[in-house]
């Protein structure tokens, strides 16, 4: 079994990317999870180039207590679907703007999953990277009052914020 | 306050549609939730025509113990985003194939949410209607062993199924 | 009630943006209104992050004599639809070219409004930002002869203009 | 001058279509205007096949007291832009789903007007046909208390409506 | 291991579909292979619902002498990419026109494979189903003179064909 | 009548642009016509901002012996259709890549002309700008042996050209 | 040489189709040419399946006095480009709505020709089929006064036509 | 016959480009073939500008022992289809991101080939350029154990690779 991936003790969210080039975008997922106090681990594992590593990681996560998986990929973005086929955990998908078509290819490759295996899709690029983290938090908040309080505070602050125009 | 909506005691999932014309599709969400033993309630509330009812419903749900909201709409599909702005509960979005553009308009109106308020989007039409239900189940399974067992059984059966070709 | 917004005495047009990043584009709306002598006010209020502020602003405007609202947003651009649901005033929508898809997502999120609540949509980016202002002027001109004269002059000058080629 | 068009005494809205085949859709504009008590006139005039008739009609309308023009066309839908170039009146555009591309061609041919001449665009097909009428009403309501009251009543009724699901 | 699939002794082409609903289209692949005398086997195996069956099938095929795999799927069509990740055999992909977007989602989910694992994509629907079969034949013809002769004859006949117009 | 445009004695091709910003692209039309010895004139006239000038120009051209009109515009590109409605001369359309959507809006606004008034559309941007010139040449060559010979030479040279790779 | 095609003595327009299934659409090209008294010939020749026949036909036409070629094809529609590469005659392209994507694939395969070999593209489907015929007429009218008179009459009649609404 | 192209003795893959501007992308095809030890030759031949050279090259290749052709083109990308019509060899198509539409035009011009003449399409840009080379290798590996071993090694190394994140 190919277990060349990094684990973080106590991680409740696992972030996977199809390529290291997704990191500038997906680092925002990680920062958002950090900001809301969610232990997590990040790995680059390609559904296409490392299929055995994906399988090993998916089996492993459930046992280690990971509760949500966030998968980012570009182009024909199969990672989230492949992961969702291998684990009953909720899988969140972040379409990346890769080499062409402005990320529409990734969005459709994730959002248009056929019935039977669900994948929850977010916006192309960093908006989605941040929102996938927030959605994971909203899920965890259902059964964790500390997380719930932190998320309530985050949203309250966000709502109170006033953006000034330069004139 | 406009409280013209139906509540179901013990419902953990609330299904909202922007129009009664979404029901032929969204009845599959309801059937899927039934099949997996998830108490839920279904309502037609438009983000545009019934903004006060949406607000009332969102406030109400959290108090009544609803844990997930599934929102379906077509065209410029704002319902999921409006609901997500009003409640910290996880919001799942089902784009409907409405009067043109094969549902691409609804998909983009849901999936492309700006950062800050997350919405989890599923496939256009009935594939997404079924998968949103399954995703809700996967979330609820995280903290309910009975649901977890039923979901595991559902997936096992689905994996074991063999589709025959007619020749 | 969240009333963290700026009001301008005598404003007949209210310009709203979902994000301060829309200002480089929407400042052209403001400049165009200035050029045609239309008192107006500009605010950044997100339909998603500041839903209560949107509600407060909409209620407030009609009473203060604002006659037209111009709403700009990017991605899943719900602001115009949300505002139109809350006020009977005419709402003009400016789709922004945000983080991907060249603004097609914003255009569809605005133009494809379901029947019942109207939103008037203009071009993506600054062409639309300028035209929304001109359209507001054309509306106000219906009942204000001074505005009508200024608009007639603006169009006459524009028609008379001759663009030279560099050769 | 080619004056082969129908005028209605006291009409405040002029509805133009590029082809009689747009009538099944645009009859909903007419019905909506009727429902809200707005006198109007409907004509089929093509920007391409009847350019002189368009010019004559545009000059004529302003003098006769028409205040808003609603233009419907399919494919490379130039009618609204051509009309807006010829009259300072507010021009509303209804993209038709014509012979292919689900109306996306018409939507872009209307919404993407370059700066200088504004056209307000609504949804493809009957949703837009109805909303263009409602938008015209919202404009007329600014200076007509009877229209304002009828529009307020229309929206109130619409908001109060409850759509039942068949189960 | 889940080995619920059908094998055909001597098959050199394996045809896989994500759903039995792809058969009306993919039966044309089978007919074309029959017409050119290529032994093949057809199975419905979903990348998402039957991931273990896909793995088992891929391992099995190379040993049994299958030389080309043709994979059909609709929506977020991952089957071809998943298969290509599991086997070094050439993988041909047939995008299906599924429940919306006219098959564009399937086409992009197949054609836009990231570098490293190749998948050869053909046209949406039956044109692609037939051409994938012909392409497989052209590959097999490189090392089989009988196939080469049959393919040359097929193309010659096709070139000689004259389509008459009804007048 | 607004006759603020430039005429060139003996011009057989008239090139029109909706905006001076189209010149960097359309100068290639002019250069191509020069290279093939075709007298022509170039003007910036907007279908929307200068409708009377367009009308005056169209009437004028036929009398002066212009035989082909080439029209360039971006966004909702109506110029070619408006010109074709005003003159029986052949009209060639060059879609410009304007402020968004990569020129798809212009392409559809030109190519999708409804039946009755023809417009011949070429590629977005400079490829189309050059090809529209070449197409005009091919038309003029039908009745001018000198042009025919120059065009034959141009194509021969082009066919004979060998592009070397840098290795 | 493969000369399996039909010639019509005195034909000045040659209509080519990639498939007999294009005839229901392209018969409108033929009817329009008939209506305007233009001798023409129609053939089904595929750029892909009958490359030698295309070559033979192109060489032949110029000698026989054909002046314009109209090429219809669907999907990856190469016929017009291939013909334009083989003949200096003006080539008009009619994109067909084939098996998916509403004809967008055909439109782009024709309109987006790279610089050097021009192809004039018309609308998808029967609107384009009719307009290509009219455009051919407008070209022929440049040097044939009888055609010019018939075309002027056709346009005059078309402009004079009044379309009545059913109410 | 126009034989202005470069041949490489022993080449089993022929790489063709429609323009020298495709080389920065297609040089990755060449590098990938080099890396896997596949003798090949690269030429710029346009389907449109050099139709005779294409014909000559296609006839020549089969005799010289070339087994696979890889064709790259942008815009209305006809090269692969034209080549496939002229040779029974397997033809792989690489859509280029040319002057607009992000390469969607090229992708559709290649992938949507009508039935009868197959073309195998890969991703837009360099992902496809690399994968077309790998796919050619996978085909050649079917009958060449040395290639098979090198390809197995390449894929093994690729699977074993671990991409580190910068934190």
C-alpha cells in the first residue's frame, strides 16, 4: 500500500489536492480552518497518477477520526468523485482554474456527479476554497458547541464589517 | 411575520423549493430521505416573491432542531444563497433545469457564491436532487450510528448491484 | 437594525455593491450620474454577508425619496434580486467580472430572474456600469424636464462625436 | 415613411417584436400590462427587414406620449439596441429562445450593449416577458399613484400566495 | 474482489459503461466492432458506485489479452480517467449526452485530463461511440494484417458511397 | 444628414468600426487590402451612438461604387446587421474581442442573424480581420482579372511557404 | 478521380452538404436560390469520408463557371474550410445543428478559421441556410443587373411586409 | 507534389502543427516522446494553407513506417480531421489555445468529428500535448516490449512521486 502522505494527529478535516500547483489557492482553505480552530491535514495526491495512494488515504482517514474531506483539482477534476466513491465521509469539492476554460471544466467535472455518490461543490478558485472550509465548519458545528460558537462569532463579525469606498 | 409554511415534528432536514414546478425533481430528494429514514419537511418558498417567509422559516428551523437545509431553484437561483445568509446551518443547493440554458444559469447562480457564506452545490436536476439527500445523510451519519449503518447498507447494496445489458 | 450605510440628502439613485472590489468599475456609474447632474449615494453592502443591512437600506430608501437602485455584484450575484424582492423601486443590475468565467456567472445570476420580481440587467463590467447610470437618467427624464434636457444634450453630443483613426 | 404599424390611443408602453413567432411569449407581456391596467400597443417590426418602419415608429412614439418601449427578438437580437439608438425613452429588452443555443445568443446580443446607449435586459423567454412588463410598471409607478397602488397590491398578493405540494 | 462482470474469451476490446442507460448509444460501438470482426466484451461498471469492480476489471483485462478499453459515461464522467489510472492499456472515452448541458459536461470531464495519464476522447453520443470503435480498429490494424485489410475495405466502401438527395 | 465620415475616391471596400479601439485589429484588414491592391476607406461609426451617420454612409456608398462593406464591432455587435438592413451590398462582419466573454458575444451577435438579411461572419479578432479582407478580394476577383491574378499569386505564395521549427 | 457528383449546366452556385441529413435544412438554400432565379447544383460530399470527391469537385467547379460555393456541415464541421483550401472561389458556410451542443460546435468549426483562407459563416440551421443563399445573390448582383433587380425587389417586398398579431 | 517537410528515418510518430506558434506547446509532445525513446518527426503543415503538402505527407508516412500521427491546431482546427480522412493510421488531436475562446473552439473542432473517420482528442494546451505523446506510447507498447517496459517504468515513477507542500 502506498502511504506516502502526511497525517496530523487529531485532524478532523483532510484537504487533498491533485497537484502542488493548487496550493496557492487551497492554502486559503487551510488558513480559514486555522482561523476557526479546526485541526486538519493537507496532501497532494492525484486521482490519476496516485490511485493507490488515494485508496490508502481514504481507508485510513475514517479510522483516524477525520470527518470531512475537501478535494481540489483542475481540468477533468476527478479527485472528489474518486474519493467519494471510496469513503462514506462527506466530500467537498473545490474546482481549480487550471490551464484553460476558466475552471468551467473543473466545475462541471465536480458538480455534475451522477446520482448515487454525492459530492458537494463550491466556487471555482479561492472563493470556493474559503467557502469549502466554512462549510466544513458549519457541519462540525452541528455537534460541537465550541466550533458552533466560533463560527457564530466569525459570521457576526463578518456581518458587522463595513467596507468603505475611497471617496 | 409570514409563517405560511409546513413544519414536520422532528424533521432534521428542511427542503425548500423556489417554485412548485420544482417538485417533480425534488420529490426524489424526499424519496431518498424517506428511504434512508430521515425525517424531513418540504416547502415551496421563493426567495424573490416571499422574502419574509424565507426569513421566518430560517429563524424557525434552527430552533426546531432542523440540521440541514436543501434549497432548489431555477434560473437566477438565489434561494440557497439567501437562506445561507440567514442561517448558520449547512445549506445544500440543487440547481433546476428551468426555462432555458439547460440549468447552467442555476448551477452558476449557486456554485459561484462569493467567499464568506458557503453553499454546497449538487448536479442539475434529479441527479443532484438525489445526491443532496445522500450528502445530508452522510453529514448526519457523522453523529448518528443508526443513520451511519443505514447509509453504509445503502452504499453496499448500490456497489453490489449489477446492471445487465439487454443482449 | 444594521444601518451602517451612507446616505446622501436628496439622492434619487442608490448605488449598491457587493464588494469594495467592485468600486473601480462602479465608480463609472457614479461619474456618469455626476456628469448628468443626478444626486446619488454609493454603498458596499453584501446580500450574503450583510442581509440585515440590505433589508434596512431597502426600507429606508423609498422613504427618503430614492427612486432607482443600481446593484453590482460578481460570481453568484444575488444582490439585485434580493433588493428587488424587498422594494418596489426599479432595480438595475450590473454584472461584475469577478474571479472567473469572464462575468458570465454574474450576468446569468442577474438576467435570468424568474417571473414575478423584475431586475433590469446591463452589460458585464464598465460598459454596463455606465449604461445603468444612463438608463436611470432616461427613467428620471420621463418626469423631470431639466434631466430630460441634459440627457438630450448628452446624447446629441455623443452622436456628433467623430472618432479619428490614427492614419 | 413606412408607417405600417398599429397605434393605441393613450398607450404608455410600446411592445415591439422582431417576428410574429415571438407573440406566444410576448403575449404574456401584454397580459401582465393588462392585469396592471397599463395601456399599451403591440407591433411586429423587424430591425433588419423593416428598418424604416422602426425609425418611423420610434420618432412617433415619443410625440404620442409612449413612455417605455419593450423590444423582443431572437438570434442576433438587434431590435432593442436599434430602437435605443433612435429614441431617448427607456428601452427594455426581452431575449427570445429562437432556433438554437437556447436563447443565449439573444441574451448576449441585448445585455452586452457597449457604453453610451443603454438597454435594460430581462430573462430569456416568458419569465423575461412578464418581468419586463412588471419593470415598466415599477417605472410608471414612480409618478403615478394609481399605478403604484396597483403594483403594491400585485406584489402583496404575490407575496401572500402559498404554493402547495401534491402530497 | 468484486468480479461481477462478463468476460468474452479472446476479446481484444473491452467496452465499459457507467450506466445501462448508455447502452442505446454504446451498442453502436459494439455493432461497429462486430462489423469489423473485432472480438469484444461489454459491461456496465460505474466508477463511482462500483470502484472495486472497476479495479478488478482493469487488473484482469491486461492478463486476458484485452488490448484497448472504451469507456462511456455521462455528467461528471470519471470512468475513463479512473480506468486509465489503473491500466497502461490505451483508454478511449465516449462522452454521453446525459441529463443536461447536451453532453458538454461529459466531454470536458474526459477531454481535459491533466498531464500524466492519457485518455483519448471522441464525440458526444453515437458519432463518438462509432468512431471510438473505428479508432480501436485502426490501432489493432497496425499489427494485424487481416484487421488492416478489413479496415481498408470499410474505408474504401465508405469513400465510394454516394448519398442521393430526394429531388 | 450626418456625413462626418471619410471617403476615398475609387474605394471598392468600405471598412466600418464601432469604436476606434477596434483599429489595432482592423488595421490588419486595411493592410491586407493594401497588400492585394484594393482601394478602400476606413471609418469609425457606431450603430448605436451614430445611427444617422450609419444611414447616410450606407446610402452614399452604393452610389460611389463601393462594392463590399466590412463591419467590426464588439459586445452586442449590431453594426453589421444594421448596415445590412440599409444596403443591398454584401456585408462582412468581424467580431471583436471586447471587454469580456472573449468575443463570443460579438460572434453570436453577428453570426446568428435571423433569416432575410444576410451578414457573412468571420473569426473573432485579427484572424477574422484578415480573412474578411481576403474574402472581399475573392469576391472582387470574380469580375476583375487583375485582382484574380493577385489573389492567385497571394494564395500560391502562401501555400509554398514553409514554417521552420526552432530545432 | 472520384467524380460521383451531380452537375447542373450553367450553375453559378454549388451547394455542398456533409451528410444527406443536412438536406431538410439546406433545401431552404436551394428554394431561396430558385426564388431569386439563380442556377445551382446540390451535392452531398463529406470532407472526411470523400476527400477525393471534394478535391475533384473543387477543381471542376471553377472551370464550369460556378462562382460561389455554399458548404453545410454539422459537429466538427470541416467541409467549408477544406473546400476553401482547394479553391479561390468565395466559400459560404452553414453550420448545422447536429447531434448535440445546439450547433455551437459547427459554428465555431466554421467561423473561427485561422488567417489565410477565408470562409464566410452564417447562422446555425435554416436562418443561415436562407441567408447564405441571399448573400450569394448579393454577390452575384454586383455584376448582374437582372439579379440585382430581382434582389432589390425581394428586399423591397420583404420590407413592405406587415406581420399581424392574432388579436 | 509539395514535399516541403522534414522526415526522420525510423520515425514511428509524426507530429504535425497548423502553425509554428503551436511549437512552444507541441515541443512538450516531442520532449515526452524523446523521454520514452520514441523516434519521431515534427512539421508545420497547415490544412488550409498547404493542402497539397498535407496530402503528400499523409501518403508518404504510411510507406515510411510511421504508425501514429499527432496533429495540433487552433481555432477552427481542421488538421486532424483532414489528416484522418487521408490515412488509415491512428490520428491523435491536440487542441491549441489560440486567439480567443480559451481553446474551446479547437476542442470542439476536433472532438466532435462526425461518424466514419475517427480522431482521438486530448486536452487543450500542454496537458494534451504531453498526454497525446503518452497515448501514442501506450499504443506502441502493445507490440513492442521495450516500449512497454519504458512506459511501465515511467508510470511507476510517476505514481511513486510525492509532491510536497511548502509548509
